[in-house]
C-alpha cells in the first residue's frame, strides 16, 4: 500500500470499458447458478408441467376445467395462501425480539440462543410434530398445566386445527427469519439507537424510525424464504392440522403418488406457481420490494448499549418467550426417547435405553446418518458457491435484470419437492445417478441454492459500496478487496446461508424418497420409513442423538472459541 | 511401483470375481412399507425362504406405484416383488406396472375366493373395525360394538378418530346407516348412495378430533385420551393391547382388506420372484405370519395350523369371514378420485 495510486478522474471511455467488463463479470458470476437451475430445475419441471395440458394423450384444458369445477381445489388454494401469509407474519413478529436479544447479549448467551434457534432443524419434521402432538394434546402437559393453574376450565384444542398448523409451521420456519435478522441487528450501529434515545425518542418510535429501516433487508429476505417455503409445505400441516387446513402441496403429492394423475398434479402445480408469482408481484407493489431493501449503509457494529429502554426490556421478555417456544418440543423429545413403550406416550410409563440400543445395534441407522452428513456437506459446498457467486453477480447488474433474476432464483423454493423429485428421477435415473447419490445431491442443491442466494443478496444490499470502491480505488485487487472488505462483512450471512443449505438437505424426506435407494438412503428417509406407516420410537432416539451432537459442538466452541469471541 | 501395480491388479481381480460371483448367485429384490409389517414379513417368510433356496434377499422400502412407473419408464427397474394394498394394486394394474400372475406361475386354488386377484398373490387379511378406550367404556358397562354405535354420539359420547382417506370409512358409514354389508357397493354405485354416505360423514364430522393418516395414530390417540373411539386396523389395536394400553376392539362389524404381493413388470430376478410368491402362499408359511403380527392368513387351510389362542386375534376365522365385507378395490380404482374429492370437500367446510 506504500505506492500511492493516483486518483485521477478517469476518462469516460475508460469508465465505460470498465463498466462493460464489470457487467461481463457480473453475468459470468451469475451464470453457473442460472445454468444449473435451467438444467436440473426448469428443464425437468417444464417437461412435467407440460402434462397439465394433456388429457388422454391429447392437447386439452380438461385438467384445468376440473380444477375450476371442483370446489375443493379452490378451498385448498385459498387455505394455502392464507396459511402461508399468516405463518410469515407470525415468524417475523416473533423473530424480532429474539434476534434483538441474540444481538445484544454476551457471546456466551448468544451461542446458547443460537443453539435454540437451530435446534428445530436437527430433529426431522416428523419427530418435531410427534413432540408437539404429545405436548399439545387434550391431556398433554400444556393443557394439564393450564387447567391446574386455572387459566382455563376445559382443555384447549391446540391440535388438528388452524392453531396446530400455525404452531407447527412457525416453529419450523422461524429460524429462516431469525438468522438474517440477527445479522442485521449485529450490523446495526448501536450508537444510532442510543442517539435516538438520548434525543428523547420513545421505544416504539425508535423501533419504527431506526430499527425497522435498518433491519428491513434481513427481514424481507427471511419473510420471502418463509412464505415461499410455506406455500409448498405439507408434512407438518397435514399432521397438525385438520381437513380444513389441507394445503396444495399435499394434493399435488397425493395426485403424483396415490392417484397417479400427473396431469392434474401438474395443473395444480401450475396454478400454485402462478399464485406464487402473483403474490411476489403484489408484495412488490404493496411494499415496494426495492424501496424496502434500498441499501442502508453499514457503519460497522458497535455493541449496542447495555442501557435498555422500557421497550427494550419488554423485547427481552418476548425474546426469551420465543426461545422457549423453539426449545419446547425438545423438552418433550428427550424424556420420550428414554421411554420403553412402543407408543409415543408422554410422560413415558417406564424408562430405559431400549431405543438407543436399537439405534446403535442396527447398522442401517448409522449408515443413513453417515450418508446424510456426506450428502449434506457436498450440497452445502455446491449451494454456497453457486448461490454466493450468483448473488455477487446480480448485485452488479441493472435493476431490470435484477428483478427478473431474483424471481428466477426465488421461485424454485415454492415448488413442492415431490414434483422436482419425480422430474429429476426421470432425468437422472438412466445415468445410474440414483444409486450413487448424485441425483439426491443435485436435487438438494436445487432446493438449497436459493436460500444462500437470498441471504447473500440481502447482505450485499446493506453493504456500503463505498467501502468496496474505496478499497479498489486505493489499488487493492478485487480478490484482496473481497477478502479484506467484503468477506468479513458478509461472513455472518455466509454462515447463515450455508447453515440453511445444510439443513435443507439434512431435513429433506420427499426428494430422498425418490432419489435414493436402500443402499444410500439418508437419515430422514429412514426416519420416514419408521414413522410414516408405523411408529418406530428409534426415530426419537435418533433425533436426540443429533441434538446431543449439536450440543457437543456448541459446548466445544464455547470452551475453545471463547478467546476468539472475547477479543472480537 | 510395479509392486503397487501388482497389488492393484490383484485387487481388481478379486473385485471382479466378487461381482461376477454375486451376479451368478440368485437374488431377490423385495420392497415393502417398513415398520412392524415388514419385520413380520422378514421373520416369517424372507429369512426361511432365503435359507431354503439359497436366494439372497435384498430389502427396500416405499414401493410407491409412482416410483415403479418411473423405474419402468426409465428402464431402471430395481424391484422384483413389492407389497401393495388393493387400491394401489388396482392403480398399478391400470398403469401396466405389474405382471399378470397365471395359475402356471402361482397356484392360488386354495386361496379365499374374496381375496384372489389376477395381478397379485394375497399375503394377508386385515380388518378395519371399532376400537375403544376401556377407561371411557369399561368392561361390564355399555361398550360400542358396531359401526352404528360408532356413529351414535348420544349413546356413546366422546371424540372419535377415522381415516383421512375415504376407503373403508365410506363403507362403514353406510353400514352404520343401516345398509347391509352385502349391499354396500350396490348403494354406492348410485349418486343417491354417495350422497347418503357423505351425509353420514357430515353427521359424524363434529365429533372427529383426529383424521388419522398412518395406522399407528388411532392407538396413539386412544392412549393419549385425545379420542375415546377409533375406526382402525385390528393389527394395530392388537399391538396396543399387547403393550398393555387399556383399549379393546369389537369384531361385530368389519371391513376387510387384503394385502398383495405383486411381481413388477421387467423384474430383474423374475424367477426368484415367482419362487418366493409360491413359497409365501403355502398354508404352512401363511400360518407362520400371524406369529409376528395379528393379520390373518389368506387361505383357510392355514387355519388348522394356528393354535386357538392366536386365531382369536385374527380376522380370518370362518365365522368372522362370513360376516365381513371385503373392500372392493375395483370399485375404488374406478371411483376413488371423485369420492376423495367429495370426502375432502365435505370435511373442509
């Protein structure tokens, strides 16, 4: 850095050339993900969706007419959008206090909170729902508590209705908002709230005028992930809701696997896609996606003050409640795993290690765990690289292109996994890719890359481009600038994105059903086999082992990483 | 260097012999639905079959008809014998994914006539019936016995659970409404009959706390007290009773279903598959199955080989069979999609 670079006003021709080459670089960076999605998502899905326009091998609109003429499909479509919207709102509202709490406590407590946030991911969807069902049942512990304390006279029906669906889905999807929101809070200058406070602003007004604008990129990214995901969801609503909460993805799945009416499934999927695109457009019109995300400069993180406003204290209480909500099912799962009964009775009548022994004695569980970890790690690397480069590229493009590519990269999230799974089977099975895990890695990367993309996009938006330009202007090469300026600022989001990618792969059942065989099946697939048609309590022990492993990693980090954290 | 090469070539040779060896030894790729059901199949049939014939059996799970179709379409058929219920079998037949089983391949003369099928060898019979909580309806007091009792919420108050799919539930609904079991499908063949069944669903709907999706749920819901009465499968209730859960079931009204073993079209080990089907349908093998799960044999010749205590737990006793209605898988293949839509619609409101 000793040689001073002359900062001369560059001639316009040079500027244009530079912009041109930058554009080319941008396209080049976005290209891998575009090509990947075209090959392994758009192509296969399009050939599947084409079936919607055929009936009895002839071009026809019969499938769509059937959808219009049969009331159940309209009911289910409205259900789907309502539930997805409600869950999104719930996730955002509950995440704010929790993310605030995480960002303002000491590193030790923050790590414990992190653990609570990530916990729901480590127990498969089926185990989570089993735990909720045990906890929330008519004679479950929660109702027992409420009736004993005298809050209610009659047990509340939490399950098999709208409440059940909201609890189950918010629980699973909330981390997708908490993590980007946490990154936003960390990036926020604590001095700003302090300044507002000292100038006499009240909590609510600080929230509205300081916190909300500064955290909006993270929230919007998280909310989009939740909504898109919720629209294509079905295992949780199907188990915790009733017939009045049925969602489109379930009908699509039923039509593919049970009725084998692929034309109708494709028609439903087309309608779902259309509804998703319309919702995105509406969201854009109502809230102005771009205005909301407009880059707020990041001045680096000063620790937020210890002095809390009354509103801040209230948020802390709410944040603790949110964390408890996330951990609650685990409180049930752990004792249940030590039961000896073949039925998920809570509390268990008898304790023992029966199901743990079963897990360790049967090699299939350990094999499946190994296979899941392998697939998960490979998918994380692919998805992180593809998603990050695409986000870096898109960031440098014109806003028209940005909008198109954003939509292109986001939409795959809301396509029910069963559809992509079947379509990919047709593409990859002839290569023998199903038996060597290549197919499932491709499928999971399709699912996971959009998460990384959105997370990094949001982070880049709130990154101060002046820092970048300053570094480049001072003669740093792009890689040096990236390493010294962008990477540190992006790191929390990068880790968040990678975690999303990993858990997306690690938790997927639906694709694994189609894209693996008995020899390379993943842990969730094995768990599904144990729980879908039967109830094998080994599944609960398996989840507890995963939770324990996560806890150990966390403890290890607390013990060894402490110095690093404290010097920061 | 040359030593290393030598080592590698030896390794390759060994690997080649192993792979050739296993290709020569006969194999069977079998897929079923996991859990207690597949465990029972393994213990009673797969293991002894393998021992007797030397054929190596590879087990897989989730033989969804959709996946079989995809395998056939992409010429990657991995399974020989799969197990399906009547509805899935009929669906698969319509799609042409199963091979027709002729008398030359498997002799089924001794099989219960109501259970026979051109495209599948019947493996077991299981019943949908009324199960209830002994805490709510203790012995010595009034207990629900029939489908009509299940629908009678004044006489037997409390929440219920029924299957989220219409097959067996619709049949039970009509029987509860006074239709004779033998007339159920005649009534259902008319639009008025379907309306009548749907009205029955509408009637019971407010009292159904859980619409169950997997066979373990009815017992779980009875055990947790979420419901007091369930329409569920006898084998599951029996497993609950055996684990000392205070429940009981009644055989007065039943809808029987048959499980089938089918041969996948283009099966890589077709001969082994046929051998296995022949093995599984022998009376001796049929009698063996109910040792591991409370489902009944598909041939009356097996009854004599089962002791009395065990037969009490099974749907296949002559008098139980006489009163039973067998699920008509052909009817469901024809009308299943429409009825499911109606069923979902009635319950969604």
